[in-house]
């Protein structure tokens, strides 16, 4: 049986939520990943050092870790939640105080996606300059949800001018184009040395046709929406060839079934427990399994300058039947079969 080993897989864009949902989904990621960049779009969003520390504690608690003071006492399976702050116009003093507790700051245009109402209203360079200069000096990456408020299929392409503005005015600031979905974003990568990108597994697999070409598929609906075949081809070219500026970020975004199968479907695809299996299947089908390690870990380690503790995940080419539910959440491909499964984690 064909097998493939991955070392220290990392999910560089993950929604863990809070409360019961956090308890359901956090162990599904910590099982097979060494770490994940945890998104700050809670209600209310994560905007203070206290918020960051308290949320990290709740994540560790959801993983069954007992903490005393600031020390984690019991850790069975190693997993590092790389925390983020929700972008606001922060001053230098605040960022200096929080820099050791965060991996990045996440910027959302106001109202563009789930829980982003407190995001940025206008991308005015001078208003943003003090925050971005301080982040650049402190080497804090800026993760960006790059969509305009234009026509839904054009939103990401229209946002390219903002990426150019950010990358050219702050040449030492690492700007990460999150969950890219278009050939325009793929082409931007090599134009500025300080631009990077994450790509989800669902955007490597589906196009708008899968979402809305037949019966509407709420569990494939997310922001940014999946685009055209030529866009998916551009993403596949980057991921399968392990472009060094590209990292895997699942954007796994759980919503309860009633919020997805509703009149007014919440945006987000839940892939955390099936991501590595799907990636193995995809990379194997394209004869590119040797590049998967770079895409799911090594590139991210270099870009973020992180060094996760050892974890070895062995996958085998043996069918995995995707459960219909994980708690209240319906995963992508529920009830379907993936050709690869996880056989061992150490
Ligand atoms: C995310 C969510 O539900 O938090 N939804 C999504 O469709 N991706 C937010 C986001 O990353 O846009
Ligand atoms: Zn997201």
C-alpha cells in the first residue's frame, strides 16, 4: 500500500471559534497538525493582549491541557496555536507589548465576511502608516482578507491595488494574501518580494460550478467564493510545485448545520479533519507528493520563522469515509470517500 509521511504539518489559516464549537473542532486539528494560525474573528474580535492570552488558554483547555500560571503542565499531543490580533490602528507601544504573544495581525475589510464588522473601512495609507510601520519594525506579518466590496467574482482581483499599496510602501512588512482564489493573485506573488500567500484545499479542488452550477451546495459556500477553472489551475500550479512563497492555510471555518442549511447561508467550508487526506490524494494524482512537505510545513516555517515541535503523520492510500457530522458541523464531502487516510501520528 502506498504511504506518505509528513513532518510537522501546519495550517496557516484556521478558524477555531469558541465555546462548544471550539471543543468540537480544536482536537480535530491538533490530532494531525503541529500548529495552526488561529483567526481572531470571534464576537467580539480578539483585539487586546488579554484577549489573545485568554483565547489561547481556552484553546489549550479545549485540548484537555491543564495550565497553571502561564505554564502548560500537561501536553499529550503537541500542538501550537499561533495567535493573531484582529487589525485595528494599533500604536507602537501596544504592539511592542503584545509581539511575543502573536504570530500575525489579521486585517479584514469591514463587513466583507463572517464577523468582520469591526474591520477596516478605507485603506488610507496615512491612517494605516503608524501601525504598519511598527509591525514592519517588529517583524509582525500582516495577514489580509483581500476582497473589495465589488461584484462577487471580481472582489479579489479588484483588491490587487491594495496589496500593491501595502507591499510597495512597507517593503520590510511581510504581507500574506490569505486564501487566494484567482490567477490575478497568483501573478502578484512574484511581483513583490514581501508578498506571500496561503491557499486552501477546497480552492484547489472546486470551482464556482461545484458551488452553484447544479443544486446549490451550502457546504461549499465560502468567502472568497471559488472562481473559474483557469483560476483554480493557477492555484494548482503554485501549490503542486510548492512555490516557496505559498503555504497551506485551510481556512477551515465551521458553522453549525442550521446556519449553513438555511435561507441566508453562512460562509465557510469545514475541512480541518480531512485536509491532509485530500492534499495527499491531490498531490499523488498529480505525481507531486514530493512537494507536499514544502506546501504543508517547510515554506511556512521559513516565512513565519517558526520551528514547531516534532510530529510525524503517516498517510496511506486507503479509503477514508468522511463522516456526515462532527458535532453540529457538516464537513466538506460529508458521506463521500477520500482515497487517502491517516494511519499513524507520532
Ligand atoms: C470565515 C469564517 O466563517 O469565519 N468564512 C469563510 O467563508 N472563509 C471568514 C473568512 O475567512 O472569510
Ligand atoms: Zn478565514
